[in-house]
C-alpha cells in the first residue's frame, strides 16, 4: 500500500504537466490507459494469462474509476497539486464510514478518534480556512473524485474475491480505451498530433499510476485468505474463516 501511495503521489504532477503540454484530461487518460493495456497485454501473452474479464461488476467499478480520474484531472485545473491531493486522499475516511453501511463494520472509539483527527488534518492542510482563496469548484471536483474512489475501493472487496489485480487493471484500462473516445471524441482526435514529450508523459503515468499504483493497490485489497498457502488452508479450515473475519 505504501508503494502504491508513493507511485500515485505523482498523479497530480502528471496532471499539471499534461495541462502545460496542451493535453486535456481525456487525452492524458487515453494515452495512460493505452500504454498500460499494451504493456499488460504483452505480459499476458508472454505468461499465457487471461487479460480481460466478463464480469459486469468489474466494468461498473471501471466506470467509477474513469469518472474519478477525469474529475481529479479537472480539479487540477483549479487547485494546486498539493491541495487537490490532500482533498482527494480523504477517501480512506469515506471508505471507513461507508463500510459501516455496506459491510456492517463497527466503529470503535479509537477509529472514531482517528477519523476526527484525519478530517481536522485535511481542513488544516488544505488551506480552506486560510486567507488565500481556494477554488470552490476545484474542491468540489476533488472531493467528488474522492467519493467515487471510495466506492471503487468498496467494490474491490467483492471483485477481488474472484479476479486477480492484474486482470482487473487490464480490464479497467481496456474500458477506458473504449469509453473515452466515444465520450470525448473531439478531444481524443487531437492525439494523432502528439509529440514525443506527450507520449513520454503518457507512458510514465501508465507505468507509475496503472502498473504500480493500481496493481499494488488492488493487490493489497485482495482478501487476506487468498494470500495464504493452499496447504495451510487445507490443514486448518478454521484459519480461512478467521482471516475473513
């Protein structure tokens, strides 16, 4: 999870760089997912693995991810990278709160204290209460992206029970390659005129944010019992239910 967070810390930097290079949100996302899917497809062919899934739930999850990424990149147009990132990374707080309703998890006193501290920290760091004006539109976009990613993470608890993180990431990238040209055709058309720096930017965000950030994030969301050696689960059937709890 730490490796994933470190890789995704580059996301707002790539977003700002894309704007400076004349790339819109849909364009940089298309390039990112195109390169990511190409790399994952080559790896799948080499290893003889399946690369896509037919699960409708995965593509629902992918829709949330695409919308979240678009909103986050749009937010970078109105906010500093640091402020946008802090607002977006409220999603762990939202996951903890939503898990109470979706998974009936209990909120302990310590978790409640941590959530309050985290919310206070976000308010202080974001600069909302400072004298400098912060774009309300940018804050709304970044926070909405956070909500969508929280829902994406909760769905991951379901999809990762049957599908590995490699196939999920490839399916998300493939979906983005199909959806973005349909929804943003005028902007995507401009990709045929991309230069080497723009291609390098797309390749860089594909490696760091899709192959490292997303794969590692999903890998850590995988239910713990799926990481256990099969002989251990067979030896002690109660251990699987214990991990699940």
